[in-house]
């Protein structure tokens, strides 16, 4: 709410009591040990009967009085009434008018003066019902461990401690030089005043006296206390202007940053923001935001070796980050496709260990005869293939549904290497698991049989007196071996044998 500066100044001038008309606290001693005392000052021009007053104390934030003092006697104009702790120092007791347990305070106990005949509270030290801890701050000190003396320009009590805390001068602990007397600027005779004041406010205004609330333009009357403590009658010409309100209807895709600086990720109909309208009053804007979401469509793809996507790019490895703008939804938000690509790389290379071929990559296998139009070789579906005859061979490797054919590998040197010796000599089966038969077709005399490996190392020697055929069980590892037979005439036949 807004109002003119004059309104603020008039409220500051308003007080709880007329100046120089009632008793108030003029000094407060919160010294070491039992050195505690307070004095009350009579600022009026006449003697005051103290029996019409009572002083209260509320301990440690209590909302009600925990002790009270009903003073007696007449207090002359401009004189003070001093109450001391019964165990205070001699210097304090020398100026005391009475002693009382009301001085059993420690700086954190509220105290106040009340007039019995009217029921009015005249002055307060601290805040009733609040425990400040060790004490309330006052100027450069506090209500504990200090001597407080009411400033010379203060002529009346104060019920608002926020103001009252500024009305005291602070002196060191146990300073009692001024106890028993008090100096105050002289009071001025009360002269009522009147004035005509233009005021303006938004929606409504509390009157300067605080007694009225006005919500419409018009002339009003009010009475406050002026700077001299006298009545001041005000004729007020009040202009009330109105606050306004509106709704900001918006829609956005995914997020929206509003005038309040907040980024919203969801629809919102409760956020507000205060602006100032043309007449200087609040203009409250309420957000009505609808958030529409963009659409993300995953495109799951599986490919062999490479893949060209809708964005025109060719990918040679897995990818889950590429995106492509498909268009917009019915709400005008983006529709985006995100690639989820798995690329299978088939390794179709072959290691040639003539006559054994081995596929290097993982997968399933089918060996083919390159010299027969890459026709499959029946039963050859292992990772390794042992050729039984010279030729050109390749392997088809299949992995994750992708098939790739290796380059053709040439196998040479298989079969009988020499057959110019013993006529009709044959060896079977070849390849073999080790059980081999050598047949001569006719009886041979004095037959010698030698078995060697690829390095020429002699592995086995047998001699036979006569033989039409020989049956062998070779206990050797898989590989290529040579079997040589020689008859009585010195004729030789040499076979190359594959064990698998």
C-alpha cells in the first residue's frame, strides 16, 4: 500500500500521552550484585499523589506481573521518586525514597508504570511477555550491566519499546552520580493546532491517529498529538485510488521464463507478480501458463558395417545421440527423431596354415569352394577347415544377422607326392582320424614303412616280411604327415596324409 510522505510524518508525531502530563521512568540502575535502583520523574507543574500509581515487574518474559510496588506520598513538580534494592550500596540507599523487591531484576525483566484511576499504562522499559536473553539493546549498551538515564529532551513515557530504546543515554555500570535528580527540557504550554492536509492512498488508509480506516475518497477529520504534545485537528482531503489485477495467458513448448524471472517446466495458474499501474498502485498479474511438450521419437536401427540415416549421414559405429527434426506437433512444438543405431562389424579374414584355414572373427561359419561358384562344402561349419584336396576356399561368417564372405585362399601340395615306385599302391582314407590302410594290389616282400612330419622328423618305422596291405593306427596330433613305403626291389611310394 502507498501513501504520501506527509502521512508518514504525521504518524511519527503521534504519541501515547500528552507531553509533561504524566510520570515516567527517568533513571534505571542495573549494577553489580544488589546495586539496582530506578527513579520516577514528575514532569508536570503540580505535585502528584503517588497513591494513584503502581509500578509492575514481569520476570523473564512473563506476560503478567510477578511483582508490584504501590508508592505513597506526594511527588513535587520536577522531583524524582527513587526505589532501591534493600541490599544496595550506601551511595544508592542515601538517595533512595524507599526500598523494595521490585528492584530484584537482572536487565531481562520488563517494568511499567500504570495510573490506577484511569487504568492507563504510562511508560515501559522492555517488552512485556518477551524474554530478551540477558537484556534489551539500548543505544550503545543494554538494560543489563549499565546505567540508563532518560535523555533531556524526553518529556513523557513511551509504550513502544522500539522507540523507547532510543530515548535513553547509556552510562557505565554502577554510575550513580545523577541518581536522585533529573534534568529535562522545560515543557511548553499546550496550544492546539489545526490544518488541512491532502492525502492519497491505494485501496484504503489508516488515519494518522490510527483510530480509523478509510477506503473511499472524501473529506475526513482526525486528531493527533503535535510535536508539543498538544491536540492537532486535521482536515483531510483523501483520494483513494485502486489496485488492479490481470491474467497473463501464455502457452509454450517445454519451458517458459516469465516476468518474475522463474523458468517454468510445467503448466502454472498460481504464480503472481506485482507491477505498478498508471495511478501508482499495485497491479497484480496472475500467470495462466500452459506447457506443451515436444515429441521425441526413437528410431531403432540395426545394420551391417554401415548405415545411412534420414539426415544423410553414414554411420560406421553405434550411435544414440544423432537427432533429426521431423516437423511440429499440433501444438506447434518440435517433433524430433533420435537415432538408436547398432552397427555389426563382421570380421571375415582368414589365417592360411596350408592345408588348414581358420576364420579370425566371431560368428557362425560356412566354408565354400571358390572353384565351384562358392558352393557350400557339406559339413564344414567349424571355425577351422582342413582342405582334403588342392583348391581355392573361402568362409562365410554370420554375426547378428550379418553375413560376410572372406577372400579365397589357395591350398596346394595335397595328395600323393611321389607315385612312380610301387605300382597300384594306394592310401585311404585321407584325411583320416589316424586309422589308415595302405593297399598294394598284390603281395609285396620285405616292406619298410617310415612316417615323418612336416619338419622331416622320423616318427615311426615298421618292417613287414610280406604284405598285401598294411593297417596303421597313427597316434599323432592333427596335422600333415608323410608315409613312405619301400619293397624288396627298392621301389618307393610316398603319401601325404592329413590327420584331423
